């Protein structure tokens, strides 16, 4: 009879556990940098905002959230609706140069204008620092 060979311990579970720990550590250390939003300028006239809002909504922006049944309808202000539409257009155009101007009625902001259930899409970039 041949002698029985001892089974080698498998390294697979150890390697898998190490990879899982690295992924979790990277996720925990994730930083968000460079987010930007396009919002209406506070000094823009109502007429200029309306024209720019009309342009944004007919040229690619998702304006359904600022309709009367949408999550971003309230407050029902020209400033708020224009900001949402401008930002939607800006994000859908991949923040291309000139996509946040709207005849001088918009500006790029570094702070998130989202509120309550109204979430403005953003250009978040994730950075995974190792150490």
C-alpha cells in the first residue's frame, strides 16, 4: 500500500481575505475631489434666466425634476429651476468648456446645491489614496 500524502493547506482563502481587506481599506480611504455644479448667478435678471432655462431644457438638460410633480419643483423660483436645468445640461455635456455660461447667467460652483430630496447630479471624481 502506498503511503498517504498529506493534503497541503490551501492558500486561496488567505489570498482572498487579503484582497478583501485591501479593497475595504481603499474604499474607507476614498476621497472625493473636484466636484462641480453649474448654478444660476444671483445677479442674473429673471428675463435672462427664463431664456437660458428654456434653452437648457430644449437642448439636452433633464428638466423633469423641476416640473410641478418633480422632486426639485419647490421652491418654485426661477433661480432654483434655472440652477437645476443649468447643472443638468452642464453634467450631460461632460462639463465641456462653455457649457456653464448660458449667456453669462450661470457660474460653476464647488459646493453642492442639493437640498432635501432634490439631488443635483455632480462631476465627482474619486481618488483612492493608498497610504
